[in-house]
């Protein structure tokens, strides 16, 4: 995935919401394929701040775009703290220079962590395959041979 693809995720996906149109929590959840409870969770964490119409929360296209970034960040394994820092940088620097720098740093860290996890998984898989092979060989030799094998 190219860096320019990440910076464009703030653009809403195909079902566009007009800037002046407000969405209820149910409508936003349906548009994003998530529950109202999930949206409220991210609101409680300060990642989105819906407006109010009386006692009803109303969400804007900006809230929707932020939720898309939050969900994408979570899918890529970023913490809520990291996502919030990234979103807060956008609010502070509309040129997006600092936001992109922070994103790049986070991506480098995440990639290194994933590579380390992959190495660990490969080691574990190799060990498990060896154990499986030994167990299959022991079963093929039969119970008499298994009793003689050292434990």
C-alpha cells in the first residue's frame, strides 16, 4: 500500500455523505458496517466528537472520515493511542506534513514488529512440524517400538 493511499482514506468510501447532511449513530454504523456501541466506544475514547441535536448525537462527513481512519488503523494493528495522536496531528496541522511524518514512523515500527512476529511464528511452525513428524513416525513404528523409545 502506498503512502498516498493512506492519506486519502479520509475521503469517504463510495456511499458519500453530503457535508451538510447529518447521520444518526445507527445510520453511521450501517454505513461503516459496525455497531452503534462501537461508535460510542470510539467517541468515549475521544476519537470522534459528534454534534448534538437536542439529546441525539449527529455525525458529520468529518466524523465518518475519522471513523474510517480509526477502523483502518485498528485493522493495521495500530493502538487507539497511536490513532488518536495521528488524528490530533491533522487537527493541528492542516498541511498534513506532521501527520504524514508520524504515520511513516508508526508504519516503520509496525512493520518491524510484524517481521519479528513472523520470524517467531516461522520458528514455532518449524518446531511443531518436527514434533508432528516424530509423532507420526512413532505411530508408524507401532506401540512396541514406542515403549522402547526414551522419554
